[in-house]
C-alpha cells in the first residue's frame, strides 16, 4: 500500500484525529486546578500564535480585501462556533472523564453528516448512513458508564 501524499485529505483527517485525541488527554491533565474558561483562553493564544507563525513561514498571509464579505461572515460564524465548542469541551473535561467526554464530542461527526445533507445539499448513500448510525451508537457506547 502506498503512503498517502501530503495532498491527501485522508492523511490530514487522520492527523487531525490523532491531534484531537492528544488534545483531550493533554487538556484533561492541564485543567487540573485551572478554570476551564481560562484554560480555553490559554489554548486559544497558543493556537493563534502557532497559526501566525505558520502563515509567516509559508507566506500564506492574504490581503484582507481578497476575502469576500460572505466568506468573512461565515468564517466569523465558524470562529464563534469553534469558541463555543471549545468552552463547552473544556467545561465537560473539567467535570468528566476524557474517555467519556471525547466520544460524545465526536457526535459532531453525526451532526456534520446531517447538516451537510440538510444545509449543503450533500448526498449520502445507504452505507454512508449506516456508518453515521454506527458512529453515533459507538460514541454513546464508549461514553456509557456501565
């Protein structure tokens, strides 16, 4: 089997999953004796500085005028949703087990599939919907405190 190229969405999605897993573990350790909102603030500063360094290093900065007003509106909405998600995620990690919080957070996969169909006009096949259902059921079973 060939190694995925740097242009492969699958490679980047797998890396995202790995880093998301580390996020939960590192955050659960890091929020000991730290308020969840302050922890989110620290995390956000680190992300901001990291992305600025990446943009500077790769020459990826764009003139603000090169982005449409529509794109700005949806990027701002995405940022607000991300911030709300992080605040909720850190609050959940503060009071719950990482092994239970993370799978429930990943129900976002199920919601993205539904929202993609409803709002973006995407189409999923029968096997795709079965996968969505299995992800939902799996997340609930992993989070189940039995």
